[in-house]
C-alpha cells in the first residue's frame, strides 16, 4: 500500500497495525517513495533462552512424569459418541 505522508499523519495508528500484520506500507512524498513501515523483529537473547531450557531440563529431572493411562487408549478421552 502506498500513501502520502500528509495523508498518513491522521492514519498512523492504522498504518502501524497494518505493517505489524505484514502488509507492505510505503509512505510517499510528492509521489516518490520516502519511507517504508516495517515491523521490528525482537532480538533473540541466547543467554536467556539457554537459561530457560536449562531450567526446563532441571524441572523434568526433579519432577519426573507420573504414570498415567495407556497411550493406546488415549482416543477414548478425545472422542465420544458425537466425535471430537
């Protein structure tokens, strides 16, 4: 979508939402492309990600899974006489 900067002033919130949703938003000045609105991608913090994985692994070690019903019968819990 292309829109003039002067017109975009009153529609900024809507244009930002559209750009965040993945739509290509191009602002023009005197009919020439001036600015493109693009969503900011979050920066991946690998240290925090690895710490979360380590916590999940440790939690799995300290709290083992409890025995439950046989997986072969799991469909009994999903389906009834009316389907899913």
